[in-house]
């Protein structure tokens, strides 16, 4: 079994909850060979995680490379015309009314873009001439009927600048694998689509924070104009809808995510929750408490964590617990320095700077958990946060905002952790005061939390559930018939190769964007985005489809059938290992009713999240 894990701005080039999940997944499934494709901003990012030996190949691809090394693609005229038609069709589907017809049209257009790349690299073509004309043409066709304002040339160029870097990802040549496991929708999902359509790999999607929801949050108070915001969010929505329909399994980390995925069209029989898990031996129960009342936070310093609310809540706590401290543990990601400065300025303006400390990154969450009487999480968006799971494992009382899968982490009834509405300093402060001033309740809650977490977030169940999902997707074992094989697009895909163990242990190869020779040259990663500077991959032999039929020159001239269509089967629903008997929020529990309305917070949108 070979699995390609696709990440964006996380493992192995950054720390955080998604990276922790990736590391747990790979290390828990030592019987499976993994490849790792990390989407970074520039491609110059380096690994901050030590990769386990069953990651046979790893590489970083820069989404926002400067493209300075690109050369003119072969057969440019015919390929460009095909690409331009596909781009116009895509944008018409993106900007048109929502519904199955629009998703099917977007799917067909994306397939045509992938097919065009088999003749001449899309990343090179888009770096030479953007899709701004296609954006503007499609906008004009629908704007009047939908009552939208006119789009300026500058707006079309700005939109194309972002979207083109995402579409260019179809030019990545990953190894041939059985499964492409996307750790987010959006760009990761597009990479998975291209691999599935080229060589018949099955798609598995795990969303931590819902990609589209977090984009909506970031756009609400962004500096972008209405036209640009509408076009970018519409593109990501349509792409997300296509990925959710194409995936063999959609495996969110929380039931909250399921509500979004169902709304975006994921077939219910292919959506199953697999909760995050940790090794209990790494998080033994903490017995001692600090001598001074302390609220502890651990996580990255990021707008999605809404630390303004936490700092304001702490100021209110001081009215009743005058000596209470707030300790913030976590790194400041690149680009978030202004946000960190704004937080420091807020504590100064509230007169609490002497009692608020920024502690920086810690090697594990345990020192941060030990540092507080309680652990606080004030986020406006979460998946199933490891910070919270680890605090529960350690037996600490917690106060968290009711977003994402947080309520599922703490049983939803307040017995093992308090939950409050997001963006409410008053409610957050009240909960903190209640726990800081009631030693008995706080310690009972911590003890209950440790017992609950050890039952709920079991690492063995986590591994068994993903192992079953992988094998059922490919082999149809355990009463889960495999999907019908997708055709190989074109024999030029012989440039792909199977994963091979590196000769000198785990390696992250830096791969620049579009067309550069790259540090790998003609070696292991040379068939991918590093390329050969000539716009074509090289290699011997042709790929075989899963039926064993060699792909010929005329193979797959139209989009492959959608899973769920006649003759195309998806896995039959079945409880995966790790399901919690009788638990409505277990790995295979039913979706809970949660409002899709959410808090609002300005977050900078980046293609490499």
C-alpha cells in the first residue's frame, strides 16, 4: 500500500495541530509506505519534523515561486487554446448559480485543465499569460443577471494572480500511489484530483478546520474589495465541492465538519468522522498546580486563536482574582508579527501587561499545561484541537469557545471542560473565575477529563480506522467495494514513478515552482515541479490503469465518471474500528446540529495556508 500525503503550510515545515496529526498518522501506520508532498509558500521551507522511515520520499513545492526559470512549453498554440476554453468553462461554472449542474461543469473543466497539462505544462502557460481574461469574460456573462458590479481589469488580474497559482498545482508530478490523502481541501484537494485523474489513485480527504469556512472568516474583514472576495470564495467553494464528490472517503476529525461537508455535496455514505488521538503515555496526569492563579494558553499566535478575546477576558478576571496571570505559549508564525504586536499593545492599553507574558514556543504542550491552573482556548475556528485533547489527558480543567469540534472534545455537557460562546470576553472571564475560585470543582473536572480522554482519544483506534479506510478504498475488503478505475489521461504520464526509499534516510527536497531545474535535477524529485526546465517530464514505460490495460494515445478523451454515477461505486458505509459505542460524536457518530454561522475575524488569506 502506497499513500501520498499532501499538506499545505503544515507538516513537515511547520508545527501545529495538523502537523501533529500527520506525524501520528504516519508513525501509527508503519506497515504503509508514505510519500509526502508539502505545499509551501516559496519552496525554500525546510523540515522542522524528523520524518519516520516509512516516509519513502518527501518534497516541498513552492506555491508562490517567482517562475523565473520557466521556458516556453511545447505545442503552445494548441495547448493554450484548449487551456483557455477550459478556464472560461471553469469560471462560468464557478460564478454561475450553485447546484449539481455547476459542480459537474466545474469538474469537467478541471479535468480538461489536467488533460491540457499532459500536452504542455499548465504552470508554465499560466506564468506566461494569466487567466485574467477568462475571469473577466465569465464575470461579464453573469454579472448583469445576478446584479453584480462590473469587474475592472485590475480586479481580474488580482483574482487570476491568486487562482492561477492554485491551478498551476496540476503540473506537479507526484509518484504513482494507491491513495492520495489530502489533509485539507482547496489546493491539496486539487493535487489529489489531478493524481486521481491521471493514474487512478483513490482520494481520501481529511479536513481539520473546514477550508472554505476559514476562508469565509478571513474574507469578512479583509482589505479586498467585494468583487475580488466574491470571485475568490466562489472559486474555492466550487473546487471544494468537486473534491468532496470525487473523494472515496471524506474523513473529518469532527462531526461539526461533517455538517459543512454534507452541505457542500459530499455523499453521506462516504463521510465518516475519525477523531484525533494521542499516546496517553506521553501525557501522564499532572498533579501539582502553580502557586499563583494562572490561565495558560498553548498554540500558535494567530488571529484564528482570537487571543484578543482571551486578553480582554483576563482583564475582567482580575476584577475578582487580582493576582491572576495569563501565560501565552506558542510561536509567532512568519507574517503574524503585526498581530503579536497588536496583542502586546492591547495588554498595555488594558493595564495588564505586567500579568500577561508571551512565553514563545515550547517543545511539547506539557510545560504549558503544567504552568496553569486551567488551560484556555479562545479560537474562532478549530478542527478537533490537540491542545485541548492533551490538556484533558493531563487532567487539567479547560475553558474553550464552542467552535468546530471543541464541544465534542469535552463531551458537550460541561462535565470535563467548560465551553462558552466565541468572541465573548465576559462569558470567557466568568468561566475562568468560576474554576479559579473553586478548587474542588476544578480538580474534579480535571480528574474526570483525564479518564474521558483516555477512553475517547485512543491512538490504536485512530490507526485502525485509517488503515481500514485506506484498504477498503483500494481493495474493496470488509464489504466496501472499490470505486471503478479511473482512466489514465495520457501516456506522457510515464514521467511519474513509484516511490523508492531514499538512499540516505528521510529527505525533504526543496522544489521551486514552475519549470526550474531544482536541487534534485534529474534525480529522485526531478520528475516533479522541479522539472527539467523543458516543460516535460521524462521516464521509461507507461502507466497501467488499475484494470491492467496499458494506456494508449487515445485513452481518456473525456472526463472520467463521477463516483456515484452509474457503474461507479463508493465504499459501503460500515463502522470503522475505533467507533465509540453509543456515542453521538464517535468516529462514526451522526452529524450534530450546529449552526453554520460563526465568529468574524480578519485573517490574511494566503494560497499556502
